[in-house]
C-alpha cells in the first residue's frame, strides 16, 4: 500500500523531530522504486542524502537518488503538498505527476507558476493531484500540525490561514495523548483515532 509506506517514512521523520513528510516514487507498473523522507533536523543520513538543512525535503530525498533517465509514467507520492522547490526539481528530473495526501496552502500558488514560465519548462510542469480524501488527506495534514504543536508551539498558538484551527486542536490532543511516543505510524494513527473517538 503506497500511503502506508509514505506515512511510515513521515513517521520516522517526526520521531527524529524533522518535519513529518515522506515520499515514494512509483513506476508505471505501480511498484515503489525509491523512498525518501525529510531529515531537516537530523545529524546523519544514508550516503549521498541531504540532512540537517531546511532543504532536506522528502521529495528532494527521492529525486536526489535518481540517475538521469526517462521517467515517463512515474508518479511521486508525498504525504504533504509539495513546495515550489520540489515541484521544480520534479520538472528538472522529468517526472510529470505528483500525488499528495495532506494540504499545505502555503504552496497553492504553485499552480499558477507555469503561466509565468517559458513553454519549455511550463509544458511539462508536474500535474499535482491532492489533497487526498479520507484518511490519507487528514493524516497527511495532521502530522505537520503535531510537529508544530510539539516543536514550534509559538506558531501553533494562533490561528493562521495555513493550517485549519481544528487540525491544530486535534494535533494538540494527539500530542497530549502520547501519540508522538508511538514507535510506528500504524500504532500512532490507531491511538490518534481512539483519541478522536473519545472527544
Ligand atoms: Zn519541498
């Protein structure tokens, strides 16, 4: 299951205090060929992979592993809406589809970017699909909210246009309820679901 793997990766990031985003590349046969995750807050990584920098994004972690080749029919799946840097990297690598779980309205305007680019770049700008419905969409958005509550409480203290207040409040209940101590993503979302049911 693609989203299960994506969220396992995002969970590893969150447990390491990095921003919780995971990503995988899926080939035209539907197989996961490469996986990556955010390591912005970490002191190490597998050889050749980014860590300890704010640009250590999950999508870039996947793309940085790829040899120069044709990637027709490949799709990058991310647990969160990709940023402009990662969309540009997708375009440069030649991957034309990205599917994301959670929403990140900070980057909604990237849909307008092709309009200001030359046709050479704009013509193959990656098509973004998301946020996902149901579990994947809500979990993909909840993870960054949990990170904010746990590691940037000042930003989580006030409502903003970038994250629905209901998501922040749910994240607060999850953090208070010990969700961050769960070793696996599966355990985490079971506990998060039981905390939501007891509201
Ligand atoms: Zn990015």
